[in-house]
C-alpha cells in the first residue's frame, strides 16, 4: 500500500542559475520527510523563484540562485530503494 507525501520549502540553495544543487536538495528533503529504506515513485518537483529569490539571483549575477520548491509523490514504507 503506497502513501502520499508532500514537502514544501521556501528557500533552497542552488548555484549557477539553478543548474547545480537541485538534486542534492531534493534527495535530502525526501529522505527527511519519509526516511531511508522507502521506495519512492511518481515524484513531481515544482520550483519557483519568488521576488526575493530573484533579487538575490540578480545581485549575485546568477552565481547563487535560491528557489522555492514543492515535492509531491508516493512511497511504499519498508521497501528498499
């Protein structure tokens, strides 16, 4: 039986116009929400840039590019990855 999860975070660290850091942030957020040893499936990742995120991105010329993230999906408790 699969269960649904949803993770929202208003500020994740991304670098080089958002090209670096998203995978690490997603893995950490999912592991923190559902724990290790669970099989994750049907994952949807939405990222957005708020005005403040965009301002920081502009000031740093895209080197530091924070974004807001929302992750939804299903997982099976106790299954191996």
